[in-house]
C-alpha cells in the first residue's frame, strides 16, 4: 500500500507516527547510526529498522551502509514538499479570512475602532 501512494501522502503517512517524528527530530541534528538512533527508543532494533524503512520509502531519510554500520541522514527535500503544501493551504485560508474580515467591516463600519 505504501509504495503505491503519492510522494506527499508517503511523507504525511511517515510523519503520522510519533516514533518516526522522534527519529526525524534526532536526525535533524545530523547523521547517526541506526544503533545510536535506537538507543533512546523503548523498542527492539528490528522495530526501529521497520520505522526507518517507512521513513526511507517516503524519502525523508536516506541510509548508507559501510561495513556493518548503517548511517542515516535527513533528506530535506521531502520535508520541503510537505512544507510547501502546508504553506499553500495556509495562504489560501489567510486570504479567505482577510476577505471575511473586509466583508464584516463593510457590514458594520461603526464597530471598527
């Protein structure tokens, strides 16, 4: 199911889970190994790897294996896509609210002080 979704859907699905958001928060400070990422989490290493797979499928995280060590890092472009979508929605609502405010001001000009 996850592999057939729109890229933006994959980002929001990945960020819907608090554990994955915590992992993204940690990775936003710089690359870390999977073991380091797993330390503060109260779950098994295989569970952490499953969460990382979701983040990688969404494009939010990239990992690289050198020898026996897998290092993960954030891919800001994927988060930028979500940010752009949210910004567009916010601007649309701000315009609507501004128009509503103008309309209300025209209907009740004496209440502006």
